[in-house]
C-alpha cells in the first residue's frame, strides 16, 4: 500500500511543479505588460507636455505648428514653415498672409 501512495505522489509532482512555474510566469508576464502600458502612457503624456506653444489642430487639415495664416506654413506637425522650418513665426521676414485682403 505504501508503494502505491509513493508512486501516486511521484506522479503528481511534475504537474504540480508545472502549475507553479506556469502561474509564476503568468504573473511575471502580466506585470511586464502592466509596466509596458504605464511606460507608454508616461511617454504619451511627456509628448503632449513637450508640444510647442504654437501647436494646434485644425479639423480637416490635422495637426499644425506655426502660424496657419502664413502663406509659407508647411501644414505639418513637425515643420513650421517651408522657408524658415525652425521658426519662430513672430517677426519672420518671410511672413505673408495667405488670406485675401480687400484694398478699400
């Protein structure tokens, strides 16, 4: 009778060890996924906080930086101007308003 109990105990050890290791790996994977999601959220917040002051979103056009009324605006979220890409738009010698003016 002792032999049968010993054989059953030895037979149950591998599945129990497998379950313990599987559970440990599952917990580790969940923790890594949680950390990755938090890191991505932090990067997104950092990116939003580091946007230039003249960044704005125009419906139908998208994200722009710089003065959107300027004729030379690159209409891009990365480049302000086709003539003066690094900016700033204030006091730019190349500024030309793209809006039509009425000489009255």
